């Protein structure tokens, strides 16, 4: 696969080099966005644009709207809809981009490569009777959550722009339409490999694997067994990613194999949410009726998804099937250990621990058990521990907490680092502000129902600096009142 094409420039700074479109055409379908009636820009991420080497300020408001609606594309874009499959809630399905179009791959001035993708830009050959469109609220939700995840230092796709289309979208009701522009290291998924394997063509799998190694894991090209090394690397990245999710109380909601990125980024923010009160069985997704993707089950489902990835690579790992299976199983069985190490390391930081002791797992488990029993707020409890002194809340006078706190203080005393150093470590790893569901819904309602983006902009400003305990953002730390609780979130399709 060639990665040395000469990119073109324009007044915005687009530098497209569309390597994915140089793969065999069974990996995608050429398609153009469907023009919309009256596009209007409602969000532009100038900070992200500048990091990509783009100057969106060179555009007028009308030009930006036409660009991000797909009505006027950069000359060097090469739009395609990507083909992929996926296990959705455990059931295998042939899929593909039904409402998303990859414009191409933009190269930053530093030579980094990023996919630029429209979501909600019209029908594709993979739309499966869908309209290919998106409603405004789900696109704004992805913008909010993905940018919050980035600020929390969690690998993620990001959001460059949202435009309204001036056209209605019919779901349960008639809603305003919108298009999101998403930025990713790539949109290659476990499901992309499942699609290649579904062709029954080992050469197709190898072409895709070689492409992924060249694009994301170049150091593996010289490995003795690059495809087994690829499996190990993807396992490592996914274990680290899911650990980061749980450390901040994030629930993805739809961890289907088509929603697991090979690059290790969080992708596809549908019915996702952050926990308020700690409960490991928390489910928000309206379509997850069995709790398959509940908060505590996310590591288990990540391992299950990775097993599906490993199955696609078996013919490449070794020509002897029994040996290939043995090598793949060894890699997959290592996931719990890798995940646990990542999670435990993150939890130590949340508790101000610089050293490791075997009793740390017991210390953490005891705190979480108490939090579950008392239904304390996940984010605020950890942030309270990171304060100079505990709040005077009655919950912290509870006998169970007092006993745990004594245990924790003794553990802190056994390390040479100062109390100030521990507090600094904790404040850097325990956010003060997360995108709480009731605040997100409040912002989405104002924007989509009333055209008022003030609340959304204020929320985005607070989420951009989540570890700072700033007085002006204190109300974003307040858990929802019973009347404000969000019990279900929806995917928007």
C-alpha cells in the first residue's frame, strides 16, 4: 500500500491522501454526500482544526456550512462509504456505512494522518432501507461526549463541526436534521476484519492487515509474526482504553464489534453515558435490554470482541490451524491480566498511590463496595478524596467510610511521597466535571427544540478543562435531582 501520494492544498489547508480508497474496491463503495436544502453551521471546533493544520476562519459562514454539509467538497476529497460487518449484541450482520461517508485522509503539517468523515450525509449502498440522515440532538451529543473524552485524556474520535441541514428527519417524531464531521486515526474496526473474513478470501484479510500495520503499527512490520504481533497490540490498546472508560465511570452502551476501533480509539457515541451514583450494573442504553454492555461487563465484552478479531487473523497467524488457534487463544486469554493491570494502575493514581502493594486491590474493592452500598456519586466521591479536607457531608461520617479512610491513610503513610504530591496526583486523575446526563440533555433540548446554543456552549467550556475545580463550573458537579435523572439514552438511528 502506497502512502506517498502528493497531497494538494487549498485556502483551508486540506491535504488529502486517500490511501483507503486505494485498497481493493470490495472494502468500500464510492458515493457522494446528498446535498441538503439549507445548511447552517452551528458548531465549529477551531482548536481541533488548528491542530490539524486547518484554517476554518478562512471560510465565510456560508462557505463553512456548504463544506460541512457536503454540498461543496474539497477538490482532493475522494468520498467513499466503508464496508464492514459486525456482531451486534452477539449476532453477526453484514453492515457498512449506512449514513456515514469518509471524505478521505487529511495529512497534518507534521505528517499525521486522520480520517475526515461525515455522519448523517445521506444514503449509501449500505443504508439498508435507512434514510442515511441524522437528527440534530444525537450529532450534538457525539460532539459533546467525544470532546469531553478527549479532554479527559481518553483516546477518541473527535468532532470538527456540526451543521443543520434545513431538512426534517423522521424518527419517532419529526426532528431537525444535522451532519457531524468526525475526525479519527481511522475508521477501521474489528467489523472491517470480519467483513474481509466473510468474503472467504484470505488474501483480502492479509491486504487489510498489512494496511493496518503500515498505517497504525509500523514497528510490527519487522516482527517474526507480524499478524500475531498485530493481535497483541490491538489487545493492549483495547485493554488500556476500556480501563480508562471505567476509571471515569463511562458506559459506551453499544460495544458491538463494528464499534471497536483497531486503532484503539473510542468510536460511535450513541447511547453512551457517565454514571452518577456508583452501580456496576448500570445500563443506560434503551436497546440493551439484557445488560450485555453494562458498566462492569465492558471488559468482558471487549475480550469477546477481540476474540472475534483473532478469529479473522487465524489464517495469517499460522498455516497450521491448531497452532494458529493456540497462539490466538494465548493472546486473548492475556486480556484480563492486561486490563486489570491498567485499571489497577489507574485506580492507584486516583487514590494518590505512587507505590504498589498487594493489598491495593482489596483497598479499592472495599471503597467501591461502600460506594455501591451507599449509592454515592462516582465522580464526586473520588474528587472529594482529592481535596485538602473531606466535605462535611453526612455520608463521610458513615462508620463504613471512616474504617476505610483509616485503612487508606495508613497505606498513604507507607510511601515516601508527601501528602501534597498525592493530592496533586489525585487531582490530575479525578475529574471535577464530567458530561452528566441531565446537563447534556438540558443542552440538547435547548439547541434542538429552541435553537438556543448558549447552554451547550457553556457546557463545552466546562468540559474542556475537566480537572480544574473552578467556581464558575461548580453547578456542573451537582448530581441530578430525582426529577432530572436520565434512565435511558438512545442511539439516534
